[in-house]
């Protein structure tokens, strides 16, 4: 590595769903820069069914063949016990946890009127609850050591919407809220949390992207993930769109709005253009800053 390249100096990184696709690319990049990586993957199908315990081992072998260091883990993220076991794998192998990359995911797409409870619960269990189950035991370690980085994988399907993905979209937007709160709670412990909304050709998107997938290589998402997981990451609580070499911040904004002390339904109707006027919007970074946007109206 040249002097100006970013390295990890033995930082311990857990990557869920790292047996292929985006997770594998994240692992390969970070291991090449000196990270000690836990490759977690149950080895299931895109819908979460089945398992292939060799998926994680193959990525570990690949990393070791390139001179890096990694261990395999095949526990599920979908239960508290599985999440705790994944973190324990890192502690047993390397003595600590510095970074968690929540990447594991499944798809159970269905138009909302046909969505069954098991299709909702399975997706929430892996994407949203899975991030809780893995991050919380790691978080406790990070608080004690005064350092940590969390990167969670959201999606444009949650932020902007996509047909047939109410379960997936709800889970992915849930991860944005998860990230925002972790950023607030982690600030005084030097723990930073950010999220990505990636666009890349993987098993989960190959039937959707078609020829566009030729330029949306998964390895072009990993530089952003690796930077957000690095010591030098300057931000927390942020969301970024990334794909095909493009990186862009996605932010939640709030219009200045309309105010009347004795507001009525008719006031809302008659002043709708002011309610929705995006001129002079604010971008609050936490609940306190959003609440402060109300204060000028109450003077």
C-alpha cells in the first residue's frame, strides 16, 4: 500500500451476507487494506431458503490466498442468538469488533394486496431485525472501547418506493431511522453510523437490471462502504446513493411550511402551496434540530 492509501491497521470488521455479491466485494477490498474480516453468510437462496455453509469459507479462502486474514461464520442474523454468535466469532478470533457492515438480505417480492405475513416477517427479520441483532452486541463492545463504525444497507426501494416491495421497502427505510438514532447515541463514544442505498448487479437484482447491470458492478459500491467504515470518515447519520462509480448524498429535508395559531382544515387546504413550497428548506440532523424549525413561529 502506498503512503496516501487508506488502511485499516488490524481493525476487526464483521460483514453479514459476505458470501457473495456486495458483501464479498466489501470483504475483499477491506481485507486488502489490512482489515481482519468476519465473513458471515448462511449461504441461502435469494428468498432466504436453504443454506450453503461453504459460501463463507470460499470467500475466506479467497482472502487468505491474496495475503489477507479472515474467518467464516454461518450463523443467521435473523435471531438475537444468531447475531450474538456472529459477534462472538469476531471476539474469539480477533479479540474485539471495530466495524459492522449490515449487508445480509433476502427478497420476498409481492404486490401489497397479495403479501402474506410470512413474506413480511421473513424480510423484516433479515434486513431490519438482523441489523439490530448483530449491531447491538457489537455496539456494547464499541462503547467500551470508544470506537466503532456501522454501515447499513438501505435501498432506493425504501427511500423512494418500488412496486411489489412494501416489505423490503419498509425494512430498508427502517434502517435509515436505525442509522440516524445510532448516530445520535454513538456521538460521544466515537461511534459513527451511516447507510447506503446501492445500485449494483447481484443475485438479487440480475432479473431487474438487464443490460444496465453491465456497468453496475458490485465492486464499485465497496469504495464508499470502505470509506464510511474507516477512521477518516467525517460524517454520521447520513445516507448515500452509490452505484456504477457514482456517489451522492441522499438527505431528508423539511420545508419552511405554513403557520397559524388556530389552524383549521380549511387553512391547510387554502395554503397548501405554502405547506409544500420547498424554497428555503432545512436539513435537520436529529429530532432536536427538526423541533427547532418550529420555534420561529412561536415567538
